[in-house]
C-alpha cells in the first residue's frame, strides 16, 4: 500500500498503467480501502476514466475544479502561472480529493507545506517562498473553490490571506534622476522623458497620470497643479 501520513491527514499515492491516483483521507484505513477498490476495478478491466469515477462519483474533485478553472484562465495574461500555482496546490491536497471533504486543517497543513518549499530558480541559495508567493498559490485554490461553490458543493473551509511585506521604499538621487531622464531622451524620445519627469515630480500613479485631462491641470502663480482623485499635487 502507498498510504502515508501528511499532517493530520493520510495521503494515498500510486500509479497503475501510467495513470496516477492520489487522494487525501482522514484515516490510513480509508486510504488503503480506496486503493484496494481502485486495484479491484483495474482487475475487472475498468478504463482510467471509469476508475476516476469510482474515486468521487457525486462531488466535484480538485481535478475537476482545475479543469474548469483552466477554462476561466484561458487567454489571460497570467494563465500559465495560475495553472502552475493550482497544480502545486493539488500536489499536496490530492487531485481526486473532493472539495466537500477539505477542512481548515487541510488548508493550514497546505500553508505549512508551502512554507517548506523554495524557489527552484534561486541562484545562490534556495530562498523560501514569501507570503506574497504563497498568497498567489492560495488565490488559485480560491478560484477553484469559487467554481465548486457555484456548482453547489458544500465548502467547509476558509482560505486566509497572509500578511505581505510592504517592500522597501527608496528615492532616486538627483544624479540617478538625471541619468534616467537622459537615457530616456536618447533612447525613447523627449515625450517619454517628459512623462517620466512629470511622474517623478508629482508622484502620481501610472493609472492616475494616464487619466489626466486638460481640465484636471490648472495653471497657478507658482506653476501648474495636477489633480489626482481629489488630491492636489
């Protein structure tokens, strides 16, 4: 049998004829019984599709949730990353696990497991995943959970949002600003350089800058005033 303990649950993971079967259960006995049922159906000549139906006949599984989520992500900018994050989630929870069987303990165990992961592309040392990265993976689970909930699945767990660092605030020196604007003038043209200079001087967000119109810029005795969402700069 291929059942081992994972946190507070048990994970059964085995391969038959190239088809991988993975399920998380509350007890080791449940996992072993499930594997025995699959192997019995193999001996009876069941197809892989029929075997998967044996796993969960009436409730949506994570495998099915991912298939539907892929349709929703298709053509989006972050499609590949969203799918990769979802596959990471499924690797721990089990593709054939039903959404209705997941609990807060499962989600807690998932987060702890993600904290043990490292960035595969780290050059010097394997840096642990940040809260921001873990949140992106949890967002993939949230999407699949939303699909399952809309399909009528009883969801018994909540997906937390981990606190993310605010990042490091750094200001350009006068020399750096001059060098940046000079490079822009040479390679991108005067218009782009003036746009960036205006952004630096006002501190406006890109979305705010792009929404400016002549009516939102007033000339004053001291120069010009730009109005961003009710604030004057």
